[in-house]
């Protein structure tokens, strides 16, 4: 294999920086909610550890991205005619072994980072972080057994949010888990849109995804249901007093969600190009939803 020396841009692209909101946004929302509680409930907060926890979540995501790309390429999931991924392996910019070691380097750094935060806080952080380590290391195995959606939901929702909340406050709180769920619903839809588009290619690679098992029609319903639940839960949390009523401003992103649902309705096993970029559009929705929600939580802390 003739591979030229990758550029710095290639090394950065391999980490898939456009995907970082998947991990950073639930962490940011948790950070904002801790600020809200600190203004209303006199909670003692370690702000520096909160920032470090957000960085740690992104580090683990990077490792998961790289290791997943390695296994997707070596198992024939990513090929010349498939969509998605950074395509650096498909285009032979990197040797597969290089991407694997790149990912293992990040996961090693992430583990050391996590152990430092544990030393500063307490052993419960290990219980929160261990599933993240497993997910980053073995995501391909979960994905190929139709468990990818479940894994992403748990890690990129409750676990990241709870981890950030714990290192900042030293406490565990059900409210932060509830608040993480709307973001988790949208984040799962990033993967679900990808898997729905790739049903034919994934079957060729002999892996099973939830979209493949459900079929296109049920997959469309699932996508639309998860987006609906994301907004409904924000309303429920506001009505229950967990969130300030001002956070209902997140409904300003509903037109983006409706547009995505209309695109998903065009999904077809025979015409995957109909939803070619829906995973990217869903990621943009997750970013807009999370940034707006975080901002509104910050603002509402002063009211």
C-alpha cells in the first residue's frame, strides 16, 4: 500500500472534529445546570474540574471514533461506494495500523485523565466512566450486534452528564439524568440516520444494526418519535420545575427538526442517497438544540 506522509490536517480530520458535539454538548448542558443550581440552591462547585470533565469526554469520543474507523475499514464496512466516515482509510491516506495506534493513544490518555479526576473526586466516577471506556474500545462489537443505538444513548446522554455533574458537585442527582435524555434522543438519531441510509452496505458487511432489524418504515417512525420525545421532555421538565420556563425557548429549533423528519420520510433502501446527509443535519440540530438549551439555562440562573 503506497501511503504518503499524512498532513496535520489529515491527523485532525481523522479524529472527526465535526462529531465532537455528540460528547461536548451533554457535558455543556450539565455544566450549565450546575451553574443554575449554584445560583438557586447554594451548591458548592469545582468549576475547573467541570471544564476538565468536558475535555475528558471529548478525548474518549476521539478514541472511539478512531478505533471504530479502524474496525469498520478492516471488516469491510467502509468501502469506496459507502457514505460517511472520514474516508482517510478508504482513500489510503493512513495505514489501518496507524489509525488503530492513534486511537489507542487517545484512549490511554483518556484513562489517565479519568484516573486524575477520580483522585480529585471519588470512586463513583470510575463506575460512571467505565462504560465509556468499554464503549470507546469495543463500539464496533456493539454496533454489529444491533446494540450501537443503546450504547450511544447511555454514554452520550446520562453517563457524560452525570460524570460532569459529579466531578463538579461531588453528588449524584436524578435531575441531571432526566435533563440528559432529550440530548441523548437527538444524538442517537445521528447514528440511526446513518444506519438507515447504510442498511444495504451494512448487510453486505455481515453486521446487524437496529435500523436493519426494524426495516425502513419503522426506522422512519423511530427517528421522528425520538425527536418528538426530545421536545416533549423539555416541556415536562419545565412544567415540573426542574427547568425554568425560559428553557422552552429551545422550541425555536423545531423547524430544523421538522425539516429533518421530512427528509427521513424519504428514506428508501433502494435510494440511500435520499438521506445521504441526514446524519450531518441531525448533528447540526443536536448542536443548535444543546447550545440554545445551555444558554437559556445560564440566563435563567439569574432570574
